[in-house]
């Protein structure tokens, strides 16, 4: 059975200059305990990028998430990355993963990439954990109302 964790930011939003009192994911709302209840030892994780062509950012983000999960006390065998370099090929191997992260970013760009790699179809019947982050959470819905961020994303009906 798929377990969904839809978040705005699993690390928490920091609106002060004070350092967080935790390492890794923010445990304040109980999400970490719930995640640990379903986490498999030595989980194979896949980060699906919201910016499929931003390779340097994606590589850094992959490393950051591996570190964050380990700091949270989650056993990680691998943290692989899905972007335009390997999109469809890695999604064809989705059954090999225990956990998928749907990265945050620009909602329409991410949605187009998800469609390109056939993510929705690949997740049908998949047994694992999905963590959506911001845009990743929004793109799990059938219908999303997102504020326009770039020119042309909202079209006047007049």
C-alpha cells in the first residue's frame, strides 16, 4: 500500500535567524514518527526533480536529502535522482524503490515532467512511501489551483 506524506516543507519554514533545534526533518508535528513507522531499513529512495534540466541544483539537492534523511535517523541504502538525464529509464525501475520524493518547485514545469516520464501511471499499484514537497504535493492532485508565477500561466477569458 502506498503511504502519502504531503508537505509544504518537511524541514520546516524558518522565519528567524535562530538555528533549528533539530537535525534533519522537522519532528514538531509528528510527521517524523509517522514516517519512521513505515520506513524500511536501508530504504532505496528516489528524488524526482521539479526542475528536470537544472542538473547542478538537482545533484546538490539529492545529496542534501540523503544527508537530511540520515540526520533524521532514517536508514538510506541509496538516494537516486530522476531528472531529464534519466527520466523514463529510472521510472521504469520504480518498483525497486521504497520511497519517492516529489520535489518542490514550479508547479507547471514539474507537472509537465511528471507527464513526460509517465509518473502517475507508474505509481498505480506501487507499494512504498511518497513524500510530496510543495509543488510535489500539489501535483498529486487531479485539479490544482496555483497562483501564476510566470508570464502566460494565467490567461484572461475576456
